[in-house]
């Protein structure tokens, strides 16, 4: 999920990818997204368009894990 007013600089590109930043703390969602990438399982992505309002996309896949830049690449399939 990316909030419209969140603390991370997630970005949706014109070619259908999300550059999704790691959460600032270790574990939790970061670990789950790393595992989803390993297994190739589909996820749902919720993109905030304004506070309290989201657009859902399903399925999406974590296609890359850029550990050096603390970013996942998510394909909006």
C-alpha cells in the first residue's frame, strides 16, 4: 500500500511498475515482500489517491529486490 501522504517516496512509472521503498524498520512488510519475490506469488497493491481513498490493483508481482537502494520493483500486471 502506498499512501497519498505517506513518508516514503514510492513512485508509479508510466510503464506499469512501482518503485516501492522498504519500510524504515527491519522485518515486517520488508520480509514478507522479499518472500513474495522469492515465491513469485501475486499480491494486491493499494495506491492512495487522497487520504482514506485507494485504488486497488490485482495481481501485482514483486519482480526485483534492490537491497542496496532499499527498493522493491513491483509489476502492476
